C-alpha cells in the first residue's frame, strides 16, 4: 500500500469510506460467531453487562489511542512506535501485534472457511428436511473431517490476499461500504423470527437478565477478550488503518460510531441465536465454536423464503469476515513492506502462506489433531485464548500507557483535535480513562485471572 502510482502514500478517500473500513474491520465473525457462543458459555446477561462496560470504559479509549498513534505516525504498527518513540523499547508493542495478527488470521480463517462451506450447503439446499439433531450431526461431521474445512479455509485466505493486493482505496473501501447494511437488515429479520418462535422467551431472559452468580475471574477476562477481539483492538490493526486516514477525520467520533455499530451487531446476533436455541430445546452452553452453524439453519427453515435468506446470510457473513481478515492481514503486510522493503505482492504471498500453514493446525483441531490439547483446550481454542485473552489485552494495556503516559499531552490533543480544528469536549474524560482507568482495570483483570489478586 505504502506508495501509489503518483508516489504518495495511499489512503482512504471519503468519510463514509473511513468509517466503513474501520467498522468493516470491527464487524465480523467476532460479533456473529464468537459473541453468541462466548455469551452462552459465560452465563448470559451478567457477561453481557460486563462486556458492555468494558467496551465503553476500556475499548473506546484503546481504539481512540490506536487512531491517535496511527494517524500521527502514518506508519505500520511497528514503524509507528519507532516513529513516535525512537530509540525506545515501545516498538515491541508492534512485534506483539504482528504475532497476534498471525495467530488470529490462522484461526479466523478456519471459521471463515466454515462460513464458505455453509454458503455452499445453503445453495445445494443441504439443510432441507433435517431436524435439529441431524443438523447438529451434519455440522459435526463436517467440522471433524479433514479435507473440506481445509479446502474452504484456503479459499478464504486466497480471497483475503487478493483483496489486499488490490490496494486500499480500490479494495477495502469498495468492498466494505455497500454490503454491511444488508447484513444488518438480515440480522434484524432473523432476530424477529427467533423471538417469535414458541418457547423463545427464555432465550431473551438468558441474554438480558444478569445472574452474577455465574461470574468469576475467567469470565471477566473472557469479556475483556471478547470486547477487544470484536472491536479489532490491541494489536495495531486500527493503528495500521488510521495511518491511511486523512487529516480531517474526526477520530473520536469515528471511534464512537464504530464501537456502537459493533455492539449493535453483536447484540442482534445474540437475539437471533438464544431465543431460537431455547425454542429448539438446546442448552446455551452447548455448541461451542459451532454454535451458529448448528442453530441458524433451524431458523432459516422456519422463515418464508428461508432458502434465499440462508444463502444471503452466509454470503454476507463471509464478506463481513473478509473485511475483518483484510485488516488483520494488512497489519503484517504493511509491516513487511514498510520495514523490510519487500514488494507488496511478495509480502502478501509470504503472509498468506504462513497463515495457511498455522491455520491448517487450527482447522484440524477437531479431527486429525483432536488429541493435541493444552490444559484441556485443543489447538484452535489455545490459539484463540492466547490471542484474544492474552495478547490483545496486553497490547491494549501497553497502547493506553503509551498514549496516556509516554506521549505528550499536547501531542495527543493536537492529533485528536486535528491540530486545533475541532473542539474536544471529551478530551479530559479520554485522558483520565487512558491514564488511570484503562491501565489499572486491564492490569487488575489480568492479575485476577492469573490468581495473583
Ligand atoms: N473484530 C473482528 C471481528 O469481530 C476481527 C478482527 C479484525 C480483529 N481485526 C482484528 C480482532 C484485530 C483483533 C484484532 O470479527
């Protein structure tokens, strides 16, 4: 991306393009696949409440911090810290981010591959005439097999690489902005169907009624991990994206808008899933990573035009996954291009091949490699846990310390206010959150989960 034909650094063009690209990064499998099953495993309403407070108090400050760093430095994640803090150890945040990007890309493409397979299954009318148990079995058979999931994963990684290669404006912006409103509409339709199924009310109770007896330190860390994963923060994806923002972008508003959109999509996914689950007689903690693939086909079959709706849904979900995965791959590619002067094309190929290699082990976690476990987690869950619950919060912690304590007050204010062009009413709150609340809270959640506090 670094240089375009006219020798200038490439960038996003319109205001809507910027929000669409950042929202495209945030909104993805994290909202629709990960959120429901993590909520299901973590006890429902109380988890939701904690998750929402983390988004507001910790997530938005981290996101805004990433924007400040990225747009100020106009460099990749690693280079940005070298630029703002030359001769220090801060670029280590960038290194962590690049490792996290790899790990996430590997397991993300597994689930995206499942999504592609479900596009195919929808098209061939593969859900037709199957009851709930049969649909679950069908998913499990697919999940544990060795050829198809790997095949679809590779297709997804190739698609991601192709979009990355077409550059910022033409690629990312074009793909994100048209399609996401459709996903929103479909989710609303699914939610309406889900809550009108018989016996679905308990699902709403589960999702919205807090029961704090289910909360422990692991669940709290899980809520933090989910918030960070879903918002795309903690590893510099948004540092990389904001390095392409023009100088007139209102960073604070963008962070708010993206976070709100992200939360709305996640909650809608919850409303589409839990009422349907209760109506089908499934337990909320059942399903694990396969949850949406087992539950949603049941809902599609009870919708007029369900055949078309299921095709459209899985296609849109795959596209949402793509606009997220390009933001993950872009972190590594921008790093290789800008720091090592590797051609963009070669950097993309290297990244894709490496991600596919690690990704293979993730995808086979339920089949060929099911016996490889670490502390009871298979390969997939181990990588997801390490990235989402360890690397992202740790990255976020360092990022807020960097913006809150290392960068100068005036520097941050200048960047956030577009060199004084905007009046910032929230600057004081932001500063307080970034200096005190966010670092302390993230540190406590960590120490608590490890058992130190
Ligand atoms: N947030 C995306 C989702 O919800 C995934 C994602 C994209 C991501 N970029 C990221 C997660 C950077 C963590 C960090 O699907």
